[in-house]
């Protein structure tokens, strides 16, 4: 797992705000998170990040900053 995926996983779990600068492309493992594909199991909200199911905190925010105006979200892998 990359350092970015670990940081995002921890941010999702603990409700942190993450700012990722100089994004050149969006990796496929981020697609469920960006499209907010959230499953519920009782009171828990769960999102898939890479190969893990992660509890999602309501306060989590992710900001991706890029100079590329035409960045595309890839299809889910």
C-alpha cells in the first residue's frame, strides 16, 4: 500500500481533512471514495479504499489540488 492510501485510510477513519497537492492523475482505488459509494452496516458507514473496507467518519473531507483542468475520474477497477 502506498503512503497516500494509508493517509487517506486514516483520514477517513478518524474524520480528518486531507489536502493532496499537485495531483496529476487519479488512481482507480480512489474511485469509490470520490463517488461516495458508501455502504451501511447498522449504524456504520463503510467505504472501500484499495483492498480494505474502512469505517467512514462523517467529518472526513478530501481536497485534491491539480493544475490540470481536465483530470478525469477513471472507471472503477
